[in-house]
């Protein structure tokens, strides 16, 4: 799902690592580790309609596809 939003390229994000993911829950997969320190930047839950968690502000950089997919998944649920 993250690849649909940002593509396969490396992405610069607005992220601060004073907090982070310590344990990955059941069914979750790491979608993006930070290049600098390997911390989790994004998690996905494959097989779910829309389950994407990011450790940065998705409005910086502006990721219109992120919000578009969220709206589409929400509309499809009704």
C-alpha cells in the first residue's frame, strides 16, 4: 500500500524519533525503515482495506495519494 502512495523511491519525511515502534503487532509488516537508523517509519496490514500507519506527518511532504486512498477506502466501506 505504501508503494502505491509513494512509489519505490526513497522518500524524505518530516519525522522525529523521540518515539517509535518497539514491537510489531500480529499481521503487521514493516513497510519502510528509516535509512539513518533503521527505525520503523511505516507499517502495513496486508489484506485489510486500508491499514497503513506512518511515523511521520503525511502532509509533509504532501502525499495526496495517501489521503485519496483513505477517502476511497472509506467510501467503499459504505
